[in-house]
């Protein structure tokens, strides 16, 4: 089976991988212009939304 004959399921798996590792969340927490403190708040919010418990929030 060559690249042109890949099943759609295989292409979908490839979309959820980054450098061979599976992505946990697809939400964006910021870009290169976002200040660090805002990015930290966004990250904490996304993690809590997905079930993580954060102890030392600032």
C-alpha cells in the first residue's frame, strides 16, 4: 500500500500526532506575542477543564 492508498483512519491518526507523540489537548494557550503570565493562566484553565488539579495557582 503506497501513500496515495492510505485509509482515512491512518490519516486522522497522523493529524493528532506531533513529532511522533500524541497530543493531549488541542486548545491554544497563546502565541509568540502572548505575555507569559497570560499564557500561564490560559494553560491552568485548559488543564483544569480537562480534569487536572493544580495546587499552586498564582
